[in-house]
C-alpha cells in the first residue's frame, strides 16, 4: 500500500508544470534606507565621533544612510555601500547605553569602509580582525568616557558569537580588566 501511494504521488508531481517556468520574480529591489541624522541626533557633537571622521564629521553623518531590519540582531555595516543596518527590535528594546556604544563601533566601520578596508576579512577571526579591534577600541574609549567600569565594559564586549576564550582575548587586547580576571 505504501508503494502505491508513492507511485501516485510521484505521478501527480510529474504532471504539475514547474512553477519556476510560470512565475516572475523581480530581483532588482532597492533597499529602503533613511538618513542617519533623522534617527540619531547629536552624534556630530560627540568628541569620539569627531575623532573618527575628523573635519568631515558633519558631512559624513549628513550623507550616511541607515536601514532598519525586522529580524532580531544588533547592528552592522553593509559591505556593499557602507550604510548602517540596525535591528528595529534591538533599537526599540535594547539597552540605550549598548545601542549608543554599538553606534560608535559601527561608525568606525563606516569610516573604514570609506577608506577601502575589507570589513569582513576572513583571514582573521572576529576578535583578531584589525577592523574589529579598531572599532572596539573606540567603543571602549567611549565606554570609559561614560564612566563604565572595566567589569561593565567586559560584559558589554560579550556577544553570543564569541566563546569565552575569545572574549577574554578581546578584553586583554583592549586593556579591559574585569574584576575576576585581575
């Protein structure tokens, strides 16, 4: 009986025309982006951001685009055109201080992209990648400017895509000394 069902199903499947021959899918969609400064105000007045972009800070931020995505996550920079991609859920529900520090981090990647750096150089692991180290350095500096302790910064640096060993190595590289590691 089982074999008969399979034969019937197979025969039926063969009679259905291939849907790929009958449908049309437009694949040249444009990503919807917005002006960074319409959602993130005052960053042109932040000393750390001014150090990232120098005398081009206002111009770069005015021209910078941001895309909001509906899936969970945090934020990143497009390696196609250098715009910032932000999880709408993270923006709405994340810790404000973490969002701020992540934006500092991502603004470094925007500058790196504009300078022609390969943001996702696969020759390096995440915690050894030069572009990530530099971006984390700026975020750690800003975290210290905010008065965060090394323990708080250490916790900020922890993400689900790095293991404990890489987390410790990143903290050490950035001269972040959590209380239980001193």
